[in-house]
């Protein structure tokens, strides 16, 4: 009898052990312990030469930024004995989901995370990032381009340190536009809406093709049209949406008119129109607004057109305006639940040295927000496709770029829908923007 | 006698206990997994539907606020309309098409029937991503097969994937095509379970092809059709990957289903409480649709 009971309990014990083993096998790999978050910089990381304390710093980056982060590892580890830096590299497409899901789950959270402005606004407002309270004291804020640095401030607190400056400039077919400028007697590429419209109409007349490609999204409209024309998304107090005011309506009207009234632009749909590089290589593309990074796509996609393309600041707005565009660009931040927030801050400071930022420019191609890095000769190198020192020009122009506000993804979607309604003739700019503001989530 | 009975009982009890426990032990891994990976998430989702949480903030109880917001949200009703159209059109046309295909395949020679069955079943074992990619190519404005065909017929090219009306048509065609083989296979099994004696008896009574189908085949197929329609309705209400991959939901949400909107709200806008409320409502819609479907078809089974 006792044997029978023993056997039964043995069966149950073995069974439960097996179940637990199966569940353990299904469980995620153990990650760094998540502790209650102290304020960033609450304790100092050990200085070089201090007794080594084994610590691991996990840093996340996407594609090229991760390649650049890899170059920082050796130097940082040498300066911080006992610290091991692990850089995790992600492709861009799944990166946003990885970051959002990880921050929400609280498991496997990195210490330093590279963020893209297209979706960082929600992450900041969700409380998932630590305010960088020591940034103003330990970084020389004046060394940064204001547009780049201020972009990651929200309600008086800094949540990221900027890496590069991504603002739209005009890439245009030099041969085509020069011919039209000669016809019109223009000596310089236009810097106002009125002059550009005259030139673009002449280009369209001479070539029979759209002089400009515009993308049907909020980012293009906001950073390329609304910002230089003096508008913005949210008021200075951060309490009210203003992207349906008069300036916003005028800028969306212009955006739409380029295609529908002046017939100088084609509103590009990537689903149906395909890759614009194909249009560029076949000579069907007169101009396109994009970030300076676009040069690598253009030069590799249309190598036969070397020397035929040029760049200029965006022309939208009147003479004497303050800005030519709004700037975006990636940043480094510290998640609220990072295991090593102090060490993470040390790493970020290390990444913000001029030498490290020059390396960033060489590897990633984006012009750094840190102005002190611009003295390097790398910025004066002539781009062989454009025959101009691209880095120097973009650096200079960045001083006329305002910091873009980081709207929620929901607001970005609503604005994109409003643009689509206007360009397809389903609503006036006023109607579409009013509706978008009405549906936008409340600002807290 | 009583002693003997007591002795028997006491000697049997441990054995009974052992035989009672062992099966539960062996099936317990499933239930442990079910509780951890399904029941608890469902319970958490129900709780979350009554709260506000963006992933980083503290969860705050919100009562029925999420449901009130949902029923006043025009984008939800747009998504509901899209899902309803997809469910109704695909269920009706898909079932009729699958029935016609199954009956046709039963009437052609064996080698052709087997070949066609394999061809029509292939989409069921093909990745949704591959299917959507192939159809995107077919629908392409510049290089697509359909536009080339239209051009050769002297007709204008169409923006299949961006035109507000055409993108819904494009999606419906792809969905019906992709589900045809699977549904036809199920219906074929139903057709083969119908006793041939009934057809023989029908012939004695003078049935022709149509009356045979209408009076014998269709009534006896109703349980099978119920299964096809109920599983189809559940699948179609929750459809996500196909519209996401083919149209992305459309620039003005023309093909955004409830599941697509739920994904946007939850994983792009970080409104997990609101998304959970939507998931609860979607589950109720699926349950009610299936119930009505089942009741409607079941009532017709009596003949």
C-alpha cells in the first residue's frame, strides 16, 4: 500500500518536474536584473584606473548607427575597466516594434537606446525614458546645433542627445534646371516660393515632365513646408495643436497646388509609382526633397548621372524667413528601467566627443549635431557625385533648421490622412486639418 | 460480508486514485500551457480593457471609458464597416465558389480532379506573405498583369491598390481566391459522405441534375457548409495580414479592418487599454456572428 502511494507521489513529482522543465525551456533567457530606476547620473561610474567592477552595458542601434556604436566599444571599455559593452544591431524595419515592445514589457531593456524621431515622441510621453538631468551641466549645449539638440526636449526636460541632423534639402537636376534658369535669366537657384514656382513651371514646360517629386506624408509637409513657412504642430506651451491655423492651411494649400494647380509636381506614391531612383536614373525626375543621406541612394542608383545633380536649401516661404526646414535626426537615450543608467550616461558622453562624432559622419553619413566636430577635414571632402563638399554645406545649412516637434504616431497618421484628402480633392486644407485636430489625442 | 466488502474497497481505492490522477497528470501540460498562454492573457486583456495604460505608465482603472470612446470613435466604425463587407462578401461568394468548385471536381475524370484539387489547394499551404506579394505584382499599376491585360483590351490602366473603391475589390478577389481550395476540400469530404443510394432513389423518382443538387446534395451538405461558413466568419472578422500586406489598410483607411485598427491603436499609438476594449468587442462580434450563422443554417437543416 505504501509502495503504491510512494509510486503515485513519485509519478506526480516526476510529472511536475517535467512540466516545470518544459516551461523553463519556453521561458525567455535570463536578462540583466531590472532595478528601480535611480536618476541618471546619481552615482559616478568608476574612473579609469579605479578597481574593476564587472558591469555590462547593453546598447541598441539600428543598421549604420550600430556600426558606429561598435567603434566606441574598445575605447569606452579601456576607459572603464571591468565594463563590457554589448552592441545589439537591428534592421530598421523591426526596430521600432522591438524598442516599443521591450520598453513596455520591462524585460531585456537596453541601457542605451538609439531612437528615431519619427516615433520617439510617444516613447518620451509614455515615461519610458529617463530625463537627462545632467546633460546641461556635463555637456556644452552651445556646442550643438539648436535645432538638433532642442528636438529631444519635452516640457523643459531633455530626453535624448542628438546624433545627426536630418532635414530636407532640394536635390535637383543641375543640367535641366540650369537650362531653365538661363531662359529666365536667373543666376542662382531660387530661395522663395514665388521664384521657385516660376523656375519649376519653366522646367516642366521645357521637359514636359514634373519638375518636382513630393512625398505624400506628414514629415515632408511638416518639415519641408509648414516649418519654413513659420508654422508648427503644437503651441509653445505644449498644450494645444496649431496645425490647423492660417499658416498651416496656407502651407497645405501650396503643397497641394504644386500638383493640382501649378502642375509642376508629382505626388509620389511608393506603392504605385515605385522607387524614385528608377525615375531618377531614367531622367524622369527633375528634383526631389530629401535628407542629405539620400545622396548615397542617388549616386548608387543612378551612377551615370554623376555631375548632373546639385543641392540647395528648400525654397518654400518668403524672403527673410527664419528657417528653411525643420530638422529630425536620431538620438541616444536611456530607458527608465535601464539596469546601468549612470554607466549609460558615461557612454553617451563618450559618444558625444568630437572624435566620436566625426567617426559617426564617416560611417553613417549624417552630419552630426555637435558643431565642434565640424572642424574635421572630412567635412570638406568633395562629394564626387555632386562635386561639392556635401558635409560642409549641410552643416552650414543646418543652422537655419528649426527643431521639429515630435508628434505622436497617431497625430502623424491623422496629418498624413489630411494631406491625402486634400491632394485627392476630397477636402479643402481647412476642412482636412480641422478634422485632424479634432480627432487628435488630447495633449497633457 | 461487510468485512469482505470493506477489505475490497480498501484494496481498490488506491488503484482507483492512481488511475484517476494519472490521466490528469499526463494532460496537465496542455492545461498549464493553456492557462499561462491563453487564459491569463485573456483575463489580463479583459482587465486592461477597463484601464488606461501606454506601456510605460502606471495602469489606471478607467471603468467603461474605453468602451464609451470606442463606440464614439468614427475610425472604429469605418473599420467595422470594412470588416463587415469583407466578412459578408467573402463568406457568401467564397462558399458559393467553393461549393461550385467541389461539385465540379466531383464530376470530372479522376486525374483532372486530382490535379485541379492540388492546384486550388496550393494557396492554403502557401505563406500569406508570398500570396500578398504575388498579388501586389499582379495589381501593380505600371507592371501588373491586370493592367497589361486592360491595356491590350484598349482600356485604361487602374490604380488597383490605391483607388478607394478598387482596393477593396482587389482585396476581396485575393481573399476569395486564397480560401477557395481549402473550403472546396472540406465540401468535397461532405459530398463524399452523402450515401449514393439517395441519388439512386432520386433517379427512380425522376430527378435531374438540378433537382438532385437542390433536393439531395444541398440539404445533406448543410452541416459541412455550416462548418465552412462559421470558421470563415471567425477568420474573416479577425483578418489582419492580408490587408496589411496588400494595401496597408489604404491611405484613407479604405481597407483597414478592425484587427488592423486594433494593431495601430495598441502597438503604434500605445493605447493598450483601448486596444483591449476593441479586442473584447471584436470577440463578441465574432461570437455573435458565428452564433447567428450557426442558428440560421441549422434551422434549415431539417428537411
